[in-house]
C-alpha cells in the first residue's frame, strides 16, 4: 500500500496514523455553503430551498430540499479545464490525485502589510531552505490570513464594490511562482485561503492559465488553513463529480502529522 492509500485508509477507519501510536487529528478545511457563501462577481450565489419539511400524514419525519450553485464559489476546486483548453474536467481527475501532501507557505505578515502581495519564487525557495524540497505530487497552499474576513464579502474581496471584478484586492500566487511549481516541481495543485489563486487585481489570470494548463487543479476559499503545519499534513479534496465540470464545491479534509 502506498503512503497516500495508507493515509486514506486511516481516514476511513479512524485508526492511529502511519506507524504512530498517537491518533492523527482531522481538520475540516471547508466552509459551509449557505446564503453567506462568497462567490466570484457575477456568478450565481448558492440557493437552498425546502421542498418537504415535517411530519407526514403517516406520522414519520420527512425532509428534502433543492439547491443550485455556480461551480466557482465557496470552498471549491478549479478543474484544469477551467483555464486549460482540452484539459481535464472535474470528473476526469483521477481519485488518487485528490489526496496529496500539503505544503503550507505562511505569508501572513507580508499579506497583512500588502493586500496585493504575490507569492514569489524566493518565498518558495525560503520555505525549501527551512523545510526541504517541495515533495513530488504535493499541493502547495498559500496561507494569507484572509480567512479572518470570511464571510464579510467586502473585506474578503477587498473592495467596496465587490460585484465589480476590476476593483478587487487580495493576495495570490505570482505567475513566476506558478511557473516554478509546474515546471521545476511536480505538484498536483495549488490552494489558497482567498477567492482566487491569482491576486484580486489580476485581469488576465496568468496563474490559472499556468496551473490549469499543466493539468493541475486549484483549491480556493480554503478554510482554517492556519491549523496546518508547514509540512507533514495530508489533504483529501473530494469535489462534487460534475460530468464535464470546470469546477465544483469540494470538501477538503487534512490529516495532521
């Protein structure tokens, strides 16, 4: 059994982790979907409506509801198809690629000082100097601290006019860092605790184009990212399996070391 499959087995069974006698803690990295969920400007918001709710005439409880949502809002996955022509849709990503080692680059001080901060190649090299080379098939997360603004849409999107995508301000990856990760490191994807892997002020989304063009995925609006260590955690990101989907709501769970 590979390390990733072993980790999945441990998640499923609740057994102590990876040769240790101590239980491994699970962390939910997912925001609940509801009326406060933040979506990209002009995307349809999440709706949920009860269709049945209460005791039936036969005396038992029955409840049901319908929901509708855009692919790109809340905690979600950007499939490679999102910005990569002929790349994989959400349902075409092999399930084994939905589990990976988590690399967390903590840039909260830089982002606090500059809401338009972009993760650089130098930031990646500094992380590697402290923690070792980024593991093959890892997902690299940028920790900005932006989760403190959720679900305040104005603060989270960094604009007094959050429906206007040209006015947004929040941190993201730089294009050069994205190029480094897909060409110099064998990553499966990238993730961030903001609304986009590109910085908010971007108008042409180079990070999306580079990452998705390399058939890698993005995870956006990741919750509780500050609870993960710089390395050693395993993440499991399971999106709704939408046939042909460019993205989907995703439940992300981390297994701590």
